C-alpha cells in the first residue's frame, strides 16, 4: 500500500503559512488521507508550504534578497552571500545555480492530491474548491519554471512506472503552450474558488488570486512574444503574432480585479504619502490592496528575519544593514516636483557640499518609504552613513575624525540629540550608502533573527494596475494605460502624467514594485537585461559629513567587485547537463 507523508500544521496556524523545517510526524496510508477532511486540509497546507511564493533560505534567510541582486536593485553586504553570488555568476551548462527551480517533485505531489481528492467521498463543491486551490499552486509553479527556462514539460497526472517511456521521460512543451495552460487553468478555477475567506483562512487562493496570476503570466507571455525570438521550434520564444492575444487576456484578468469593490489602493494615511506607502506592507488589518500573501507569525514560531537583515546598524543587536541599494537604481526615483532623479555624477567631487534633504528627502515618497538614506528617521532617531566627519576643533583647525565612538564637540543638539560621531556604524559605510527599508516593521525592536511577522505580498492591486497599463499600451489603448499609471502616481503624491510612453510605464513599475521580486524578471521579458546589466559594475556613494556646514561631501564608489555578465543566452537559464542526463528527451536551451 502506498503511503503519504503529511506535515501536520500546528493548531492556529493560518492557511499558507510557511512551515519551515517541520519534519513529518506520522506516515498515513493514502486511502485514509482522502477519507478525512482534516487530513486533506493538512496535506493541502503542506502543498502551499512547498510552493515557492518568495525566495527563502541561506543563513539568516539572506535569499529573501536573492532576486534584487541579479535584478540590479541592490547587493547583499557580503560577497559570500547568495544574492551577491547569483548576481555575478556566469551561467553555463552546469545549470541555473541559485536561480534554479525545477519543481517536479511538488508537481507530482499536487497531482497526487488532485487525484486523491477527486476520488474522495465528499460533496462535489468541497472537492472543486480543494482541487482548485491545488491547481492554483500548480499554475504558480509552472509560471516560476517557464519564466526561468521557457518551455517545460506539462504534467497533469500522476506518473506510474508502467506508463510509456514517452510519458516517463517527457519532452519540453513549447513556451506558448505553458502560458496557455496557465491561462486556461486560472480561467477554470476562478469560477470555482471563493472570492474571500474567513479571517482564519486568509492566505489561501481566491478567485482573484487566480485572476492575478493570469494577469501576470499573460503579460509575461505578451512581452516575450513582442520582444523575444523563437528558437528550438517554439520550446523557447513565442511567435510575435500571438502578442496581442496575451495582452488582451492580461487586460481582461486585470480589469476583473480592478472593477471589484473589494480592492482598492492602500490609502489609509493619504495625508502622508511616505507613511502611507510604508504601512501598505505592514498593515495586515483589512488591507484593501492585498490580493494574496504568504502569512507569517513569529508568535507561532513561524517568523522570518527580514527586519534583522534590513534594520540599519546602530538600531539592532542582530545582523543588520544587509541589502545595499545601487546608485543606478536610486536614479529611477524622480523628485516629487517632477524633476529627473538621475544624480549628476560630475557634481560628486571631493570638494562640493550637498544638502542631504535636497538630494534624497524631496524624492518620490516611495523612495523615502522604501530606503534608508543619510538622516532618514527610524525609531525616532536619524540613520547615519558617513565614513568620516570634518569639523573645526577648539583651535579653529579643520580636522577629520573617523572614530565611531568619538562624539564631535558641540554636536549634541535638538537636531542631533545623541551627537554626531566621527563615523557612522561601520556596516552603514561600506557598500552603497543607501539601504533597503521596504517591508520593515518599525515597531519591532530589537529586530532579532526569526522574529519578523510581516507577510510577504505576492499579488497586490498596485501590480495589477501596472500589468493593465503595460498591456493596454501595447494594444494602443494609451488612455487606459495613462489612467492606470496615474492612479498609482496619485496615491504616491507624484505629478500626474499627461502623456504615456513605454519608458514611463517601465520606470513606474520599477519604482512601485522595487524590492518585491519583479525587476529581474521584467528586465528579462523586456529583453533589455543585456543593456541594463551586462558589463555593469554598479556604484554606491561615500559620505563625509561637514559638521560646520551641516552638509555632505559625496563621492562615487564601486559597489561590486567585478563587472556583471548577461549574454543573449541568459534570457533563458540552462537546464544543466545533469538534468538532461536524467531525461534524454529534454533539449538544452540555446547557447549552452
């Protein structure tokens, strides 16, 4: 008799919570699992847990910043951390390395679940819902794989040893077929899934989560058709003539969410756009923007370490200051009066003084809510990044201090109640001079490892509006595109646009969705990753504080040890020689 391993979920753990490192407590015969709703539920929740909704892993969960590294948003503090390694790796036929995700074990487990529930003795409506949730997970996994590799084998039934060799060693489906499969699956289950759940089950797939996945996947397919090329007889690439079909589908799925009164852009603090955007990612009390999220709760021993990683040095006793934002990414955030945010490099000299509020404090409120920069406020205190301080001593001489403990004479004031030290905490001075703040919980102190409970938002209305805008633009529906973008900009208190361009839409997407695991995939599907990443050695800033002028001398610094490599073949990751040896029916991606 076959048996199924179920990781029982602790009492009170909400649906879709990440069950980290739980060992199976009991092995139960398959025939028993699907005769008991509690066991079906436990099995389904374990499938949620095995689905890659966000990057996790590595010491202290460093991989929570994995995709922001290769995407050119920020770098991990240590060269030995996975996000930095993934950024500088030259991918070859050895495989996709840290970016790999070939999830056919999870696909098999989901197919087993679907078959088991389908044969269970329960009412059809119950079976429809549970099977639809499993199909949502399967569709999400297929999208995770197709955006990495292009076409992959579509397997929807439980394979048996007696199956034909062609089924046991399947060939890769065409990339378009995988996207079509995802779209069709989401259409079907959207009719069967509930619109919402009771509070205890928040974090499970709804009909709107299915529509959100379709919105995202169809947009990806449309842009790959528009900008990519077809190879391997369609295993990678989508014919250009199919682009409008996918854009139309993306718009329709997006509009079904946009038109539903249950969803609106988060705007509980409309008078303060910085605070409002900050709270969007930490407010879990009837947040109207969230469509689907991964639930975390440190009180149930299900916490993560995002706050411990991101909180600036000087504010926490644990790991800190880990994700350092590149200057090139800072450039994307325009000023609130509409001026370009691109920093004039010629002004970054060893003599010119800069007012930090003019440089950073007047940028897009989303920048101020998403990053720590010099003199930004955190937990009632200023965050500092200067590597030294220049001041006049009692003899009137201009001297420089690089001491982290030496307080500059006469620097204790209402502006600096703790005084200015010669140098900021070391980890704040060593990489780029701007750090990731987005999703941090200011109320959590100290920010210890494993104590963060902030949910990870997988789908939110902000993304859906941007999906809609991009698809509409490529269908020449520019008014629709402009209106959707301006809804986003109005919430951010940024000047509304009067016309819309491709560059506007792409910039808005990168700013709004910064550090949310989007940019790496966006650069790839737009086919501009070579332009944005290849040969680049991204930069940061070094600050010297002038105490008398209350301003900074700012100079450039290299933030990475080597230049990046992104070649045309890297728009698809390699399957790798080992995977192809296991299944000779698979064909490797071009260029490997």
